[in-house]
């Protein structure tokens, strides 16, 4: 890797970084959007802008939110708007529970143990598979998995930088998709449902609405990453002869191993109990018709069941390793975990007001209906719209890496617009997650990008941002192609996106 290449890539990344650094804090962005909504609602209301609902035939007019009555009503609902914010409670509870497992080291030890006896090309695929479901552990997976992956490669006599970049590229590239349902399913679904109500007030869907497509995407990402690593990335690095050669750090102590087994046993027994409870045809987990999916209580209990799995895994492991000795320790860990989402809580105060104003002004409904009608009149193929939405998400993710913040901006417009084109909100939400994953490993605005650079320089002091970029860009290009092929195939084959959710709407 020549200095010229590094300088060239660094220049590109520096440009991206400069642009990104000029983007205000999300709080400022949403305050600006609120001001824009207020101004647009007044102007469009004065201009008499309306839209006819294609289903009900109702004429929807833009309402000014700058009238005295509108402002007084808004002020009286400030706290109610926050209480009605669809994901606030979910984020807090999810952080508190999964934070236990993260802080006691459950995720780290589980990954180490999983990779202990894997060798050869299989270790690449094994790391890719583990990294592809890393979002279960949250953002910390960007630090844990690449570091462990580098250690595994080092211990096998392979170049640790290849393992490092593999772990980081897959964690980022599959961050929005997963075989194991998690926080994204719980957080994004209420946003989609609320946005869909702008077009169809009776619309609803379960949190496993995109499971089939997203689970398949996870496997595809792992396979693509394995191919890219073996064929393109590893040959460029050759044999590692650095100072740390032959000094792996992937030890799991006997205490950790016993605690991990107990955690697995506790989770296994719990899941077995759920399965046994669901078997009878008259089970309380089934719908009156006997289904475990359509209108079934089980679908409404997915989130609590996930919380219980993480709680059991983290608590049993923490007790086994001595990190949890009493309820005070448990409360302390949960308190520390909730602190990590305090920035989101602050932003939620403002975002909840934006959602209220956007809905009450009818801007969302009018923009979505008119936008959908414009696309229909232009006769743009639906699949082309899906591809463009994917590319928009990929570009936006370079600068707004928070998937939930980005979706809060896009969903109120694109979800109802896609519904007019006959696209189910489940597919729109899935494409948001897939498109938003492509740039995750590339953007220097990712909080863990400096961590990656530091880890890389641990093995080679000469590594620069150009080295990282040149190693990771093949992954992002391959992911983009893989995701787009999946989206097109899913659409044309009319495959179910998830449990009870088709590609088409209605």
C-alpha cells in the first residue's frame, strides 16, 4: 500500500469529514425542521393547498400551525407529545436490560468462546456470522467484535488487520439487519405504523414485519464478507511480521466459561418453556383461530420475551462471575446503561413536537399523496423507486448515522408515499435498514471510527485512514450490490417480507 494511495483516500475521507462536521447536532436539525414545518404550514394553508385521499376520497387541506389556536393547542400538549412519542419508553427499557449483559461482559465472552475452535476459511465465515448479528449487543459491537476478530487472526498466524477490518466491515454492513430480533425491530416499527396512519388510520403490523428479508440479508452479508475477505482483502496484506505476532488475547477463564454455560442454560430453559406453552392449539399465545402469527398474543409479546432473554443472560452471567452480588449491583448496572441513551431522550423532546406539528398540519399526508400521485403520473417503475430510496438511505447514512433519527425524518413522507404505490410499510422499513447499513463502516462520522484507527495502529503504526478506506470499500460496494439484488428479487417474486407482511399493500 503506497503512500500515494493513502494520501488519495485520506483526501476523500477528509472531504467527507469536513462536510459531516458542518452538519449541526440532531437537536439543531430538528429545531430547524420544526421552524420549516411551521412556515410551510402557514404558507401552504394560505395558498389553499389540498390533496384528495386516494382511498376515502377525503379532501385534506394543509392547516396553519401559526394561528393563535394552533399555537395554544400545541403548547398545552407539549408533555403529552413526549408521552405519546412511539419509541421513547422502548429505548429506555431496552437500554436498561441489554446494558446488564453488556457491562458484565456476557457478549464479549460469548464471542470469544464461539471462535475458540474455528480454523481456516471457516474462521472468516464464523466471524462474519457473529459480526452480522452483532447489533444484538448494540453500538459496543463496533469495538468488541473487530478487536476480538483481530486477536483470532493473530493467533492463527494471519494478518490481524484483515481480521480487524473484517469484523468492523460486517458489524457496520449488517447493523440494520439481523437473524435475531432486536432493538431496531422494536424502535422502528412504531415509527412506521404512526407514519402509515397518515394514509390508512387502521394500519398495523407486528415487530417481526421484516424478519424474512432481514434474516436472509444477514446470511448474504456474512457470505459476501467471507468472499471479499478471502479474494480481495487478505491477499493485499500478506503475512504479518509486526511486534505482536504470536500474542493472541482471546482467553476465556474457567469462571467465565462456567458462567456462560449457566447463562445459556437459563435462556434455553426459558425459551423451551415458551415453546411448550405455544404448542397446544388452545394456547394463550395463539389467536382464536389457532395461529401463532396472525392476531396472536405471541407477536405482541416478542419485545417482553426479548427483554427476558437479555435479562436472564446478563444477570446469570453477572452472578456467575461475581459482578452481580445483590439487587443494588443490578440497579447500578441498569442505571449506568440508561445514561447511555440520555442524548436520545433530549432529542426525543424536540422530535416529539416535530411529529405532532407534522401530523396536525396535514403536511405529511398532503406531501405523501401528492408525491405518490406525481410518481404514478411519471410512470416510474416501483422497483426503480425502491432502488432510489435505498441509494438515498445509503448516502444519508454517511452524514446522519443514527438510523432512528434518519427514519424519523424519512418515514412520515416515504411510508405513506410508498403505500400509494402499492408497497407495504414493512418493505419500506426493511429498505431503510438495508440502505442505512451500507455506509456504516465507511463514514468517519461513526463514533467508533477513531477506535478502529487506534486498534489498527496497535498492529501497524503506519496505518492511516486511507488504509482503512481502501480495505473496507470493497465490502460496502459488495453489500450494496447484494442488498439491491435481494430487494429486486423480493419484489418481483412477491415474497413475504416478514411474519404476516407481504411486499404489496394492501
